[in-house]
C-alpha cells in the first residue's frame, strides 16, 4: 500500500477492472434478473473459491469477490461466472445449493454462458459436493439441459472463441 493520496498502479487497475465487471453485471441483470435489478452489486478482488463468490449480501448491496486471474477471461466466459453469482443473489444468498444456482442460470436463458464458462475452466463433468447432496454442473450436464436455441447459441459462442467440446463424451 502506498501512503500517497493517489491510487498506485495496482489500485488503479483494480478500480478500472471493478467498474468493467460491474458493467457486465449490469448488462446481465438488465437482460435476465429483473427481480433483483434494484440491488447494488459491487466487485472486489481477492481470494475466492470457484473463481468468484458472494462475500456479503445485505441491505440491497451485494459484494462479489473475484480472483484477479479471471480478468483476462473472454467476456462470454465472465458472463457465465457472474450469472452463477447473480443467481445466488436472486435465490437469496447462501440459503440454497450450488446446483440450484446453476439451474437458475439455465432457467433464465443464460445456460450457454454457464456452459462456456465450465468448458473454459475444463469442468466437463459434474463436481460433487457435500457427499452428493450438492454439485456444480459440468459442461456435459448443462448442455443436456439447454433448449435447442440455447445449444445453437452455445455452438456459436464456442466457434467465436475457438473452443472445442470435450473429447470424452458420456
Ligand atoms: Zn456458487
């Protein structure tokens, strides 16, 4: 930390990247989360499980902490990452399972972004939590839950990003 009253380079970068991510959040919320559009969702940086996590949610303010490593991810992949967190907020943060957040994203029509995020992070198959009581959906499971329009959108995103489906299919 610098004792200057001005932001140092790292702080300035954090600030600029937070505004960019908050713009993405705003776009996604306008598109698919009308029920929570009055909430003020802020981004901060630091260690977060699963690359992003809700760390505070109260009084219409929600804070999503993201790992700095996600900053250079492609925009559609970030939409998937942030949608999952917005579904936590929409469902009432922390009172539900990861699989419910994933399914909520799909129900809102953002499944193609969630799928592309799981493909990008090489989560091809479900990741079991709580001895089977909960799970993160992998790319293959999400793809099976998509409508044909959503599958088409996913294929377009994959083609735009030069991404291929997993070799081993179930
Ligand atoms: Zn989650």
